[in-house]
């Protein structure tokens, strides 16, 4: 969905731009996936598992642009890409049409500034306008900053998935399933 071309927001006295992803963002987004996978243990992939080509990412972005019920929202600090926030259909079945999944990740240096909150608020409002009635996400239980943010945004905890992820050192991470009515 081409959500909007561009929206300026001021967070802590600094101007950022929010806009939908464009196909020309593909190489930047592949690099972002690799870098954020290196920066945090809370994402699904190991850095070397990011094997998308620029062409594959372009097709992915095009699918998002063409789908009226999905959004890939990007944030920029000047020319610098800050992070992404996505709204995705929970599934293709009619009985799940009221549900969407949201996901967000920022480059580590931008975390803790209120940017993620603004992006999530924008994405959740877009989800509501797209006709979704509830937004869902899961978060690694050790990611306390994310849990606090989601709870401030009105998400409630509905369950724990033990050993959801296994790290190379043999340790596990539980994930918490959360939902917010829109």
C-alpha cells in the first residue's frame, strides 16, 4: 500500500520523515536487514541468513505497494535510514481478515528516542484505516524495552511460546504473544 508519500514528524526536537517503502529502497533495505540482525539478538535471522538479492527485495516491496492491506513504513533522519515498521495480513483466510501482524526494527543507534513509538502509532492507525480490528506481534521476553513500548501502546500479553528461538550457544529465548484491539 502506498500509505502516504511523506510525513514529517518532530521527535525530541529533531525532524524525521516517514514514508512507504519504494522499489529504489531495495538495496538499502537488504543492508538494513543484515545490519540489524548483527546488532540485536531479538530478531529472527542470523546476519548470514539474510540472503535476499536486491531484485527479490524490489519484488517484495512491489507486492507491498500493490496490496491495499499491507504496509512497509520507513523512517529517515535526513538521508539516513532509521528503521522499518510493517503491517501484514495475519493470513489469507476470511476468518482471519480482521487480524494483522505488526513488526518493527530500528538501527540500534536510533533506539530509545521515541522514533519506534511514533512509527508504531502511525502503522497502527494505518492498520485501523485498512479495516483491521486487531494487531498482533510477538517479542522476545528479554526485550524489556520493546515490551514496555508495546504495553504503553495498549498491547496486552496473551501467551508465552517457550524456547521460540535457539541461539548458536545453545541457549533459548521465549517469545511473548501480544495483541491490541484497534
